């Protein structure tokens, strides 16, 4: 197993990486709040109270809408803005990998990391995230790699004993 490709991150690649990293936690919280909000009118009907005057319902509904707006609009806008500010992220990177390590080379320098140096990894349909620690990650956009390359990297990570982020494994 080995290969090499040139990667140039786009704003959308960065957004996919952040979505994979966070799992749209705020969106999931929004759905939970929306569910709770609609329990209040049912409770109001049961006890005979006015739904229009139920501040708990309107409060939960308002917070849920706020979280939906944050998760679907504001967060992506902030990621795009941060991407545009980080000029070093936009340059092309040569990525090479084999059974032992992965290397990143750009105009700013070169680094080689052995697979076992990674803390965790996470894959989605659009990105592979390689974590150095719980918050520092290297996003690898799937679109820029040849067929089978991502699977080879995941196999090398597993062989090195690196666990998938978000998966609890006993022992």
C-alpha cells in the first residue's frame, strides 16, 4: 500500500470536515428541543390550559429555531470566514502514504507522521479526519484521493491500533 496525491482544500471541504467532527450536535439538540416543545401543548390540552399563553412551549420553540439557524446557517458562514482568513490552508499539499506513515508537504514545509502517532480517526462519505488529539485534526477530502486510498489509510490506522473517534471499544 502506498500512494501520493495533491490536495487543495476548499471552503466546502472544511465545512464537511467540521460537520463530520461535530456531528451536527446543535441540530440534534434542536430536534430534541422541538420534541419537548410540542409536549407542552399536549400537557396544556390535558390540563385544560391555554396553549397560546404557555411560555414554556414558546421558549422551547424559540430556542429550537435559534439552534437550527445556528447549525444550518451561522456555523457554515463562520467556517467559511475562518477558511478565507487562513491563507496557508488554501495552498496545495502533496500527501503521500504507505503502510508506516503519512506525509504532508506544502510550501510551508514537510511533516511525516507514523500511523500510531494519531490519537483517533473518523471517516464520513466526504472526509477522513486524522486526529493528533481530541481537537486537532487533519482533514483529508475523499474527493482528491484515488479509489481505495482512504480504505488503505483506515486499514493502516487500525493495524497501528488507532481507534475510530466516537466508537467506544472495551479494553
